[in-house]
C-alpha cells in the first residue's frame, strides 16, 4: 500500500511537470496565475486516483475546463488518466457522464468571452484539447485492466477453493486410515481389560492397579481417537479437550503410581481454542513421557495465566541429567511444532539438579 501511494504520487508529479513544460513551450501567453494553479492542481490530484477515482475525475475535468477558458493550450491529459483510473475502478457510468459533459462544455467555453471564437473554430480547438480517440483509448485501457484483475482474482479464489477441497479430502482419507487401523485395536484392548477387571471382582480378587490403568487408558484413547476423527472430518467443530481436562490427566498419573501435583496461578482468561488444545496436549505428552521413559517418582504441573501469555511447566525427578543428551522423540517434536505454530516458545531439557523439564510460553493472542 505504501509503495502504491508513492508510485501514484510520482506519476502525478511527473505528469504535472510535463503539462507545465508543454504550456511553457507554446506560443500563447499562458493561462495566467489562476490558470497555472488550476493546471498544477489538476495534475497533482492524480495522486489520489486509486483512493477516490470519481473525485479525481471531477477535479481534473473542472481543471481542464477552467484552464481552457483562461487561455491554456495544453491537452486534457490529466483528465484522460482520471478516466482510465475511474473505469479501472469500475465507475464506468461516472467516466462516461463526465466525458460527455466535458466534451460538450469545451466548445461552449471557447464560444464565450474572453475567447469569443466562431463555432467552427471553437469545435476544432475543443477537439484538440480532448481528442475523442484518446478518450476512448483511455476508457478501453481501464476496462481491459479491470477485467484482467477480475479474472486474476477469480483464478486465485478458484485455487484457494481447490486447495481447500483437497485438504478436506486428505483429512477424510486420514480419518478413514486411523479408523481402520487403530479403532479396532484399541477397542479390543479396552474390552479385554474390562473383562479381566470384571472377572477379578467377580472372583473376589483384588484388581491390580496396572490393569485399572490399562482399562482407563483404553477408554481415554478411544475418546481421544473419536475426537481426532471428528476433528478431521469436520474442522468447524472443536471436540478436542483443553485445560479443563488437565486435572484428569494428573489424577490418572497418580493412579499409575506417580506422585503428581497440579498448581494453577493467575486468573484464567478466555483462551483461543488452539492455545487451549495445545496446552492440554503439552501436559498430556509430558506426563506420558514421564510415565514411559523418566523412571520418576514425582512430577509437578504448573499452569500460570499471565496477561499476555499462558505458561505451562512440567517437571519430574527422573534420571535425566544435563550430561545425557535427550533423544528427540515424536512427542517432543509434535509439542514443538504446536507451540511454534502459535508463535510461542518451548524449552524441553534435563534440569541441572536432575530430572526433566518442559517449559512452554504460549501467547494468548495466537500467532503474530
């Protein structure tokens, strides 16, 4: 936008200079002080031809008519440029009406004092000020460019629709693949765990904690998978879980034998859905990694609501140390991609005192 404004101003100044030089090189005495002011004003008004094409059309037309009446011999080039700009902007009727009025007014200005020319001579001089062929060419050029821009916009819109349709088809394909490959397997695991728990209780035996964890994890995996499939099938719905589900994650970690704590600070604002989902996934993935890889006895989850950011920190007392380079798994990569997409920062590394920390800063206003 800035470059366009500078370019328009440069064109207006350049054209005004040409008009002034042309007037100075004619044999006539010139239009006088008022005529010079009107000549320059008409040329410089072209700097606003994109923002106000109809107004510029009126200004350049009035300037050309007044300059002619005051004795100028310069063709109405500024008005031709204004006609081109008005037609390009879609104001074809205004350009046609303005052109007809100006063509009719030029001979009248030459018939009246101080010129007082005969009708035939007035018509000839008026034709030289605004040749009809130039006028038609300016309007045709504006219309041609307007049609070209319209076709370009239509092509861009078509490309966007095609890309969106292909993305929808790909989401449906992924949803079908996930459904076919995972849903059945998770369902079998969950059903087997349910049956084992039921039989143990029926026999009066104590149900192992590990079996309960498997059962609950299977149920949660089924819910998460259904939510993912629904999100893939319909991106306008938002079935994914957010920060409201973090207490359940911490409670399940406790059930699995991890001494997990949850600390929340600050007043929770209305978070963007993407931030809410990402925060939940960070806590979920962090606790999952602790349970699988950290060999930790305790973990702490800290959620800090700040005016401009949401800060998530998950620490554990596992075996990770700064001198041991962590293996970047898919979970950490996924977390980093989510956080980066939102314009945030993620730090996942061993702590100096032992254990591992995941620290994420998420801007509450989304990506910059």
